[in-house]
């Protein structure tokens, strides 16, 4: 369940590009849905978009933040759930493996 404490940054990993404006193909890949689905989300106002180009040829671009927000709104989990589950798993490791894991986390 998503709560007010959930932050958009918690879902950044789902959108690998750092570009602020994304092509429909990139959005489609991030959502694992068709381009038509992306266009439908734009029409429904669920994704922010911009038309760029000239009269002869226009290009649709979708804001990265609205893609991340869409992921956040449709998630069935809290990002903190992952950390809790990882901590529960770490409790089952030997002390030596826990120290190694802690060291690797500190270095990342």
C-alpha cells in the first residue's frame, strides 16, 4: 500500500533514462506496455506530454517525472517493504556474511 511517506525517488530505478523528456518508445519500454497504451495515458491526462517540432512533423515527448509518478501510483507495494525483507534475510546470514554485506552496502 502506498503511503504519503513514499517518495518519487523511490521509483527512479524503474525509469533508467535521466532525460527529462522521453520518446513514447522509451516510455513504452519503461512501462512494459505498447506505444498505443502510452498514447492513451497521454490522452487521459495521466502522463504529461509536449508536442515538439514543426507543422510538417511533430514529435510527442513525455516528461520523465510523470512516468515515475505513474509507476508510483500503480505500485502495489511500498519501497520500504524491500528494505524490511532484505533485513529479514540478512538476519539469516552468518555474522561474517552480514559484515561483508554491510561493507558492500557502505561502499555503494
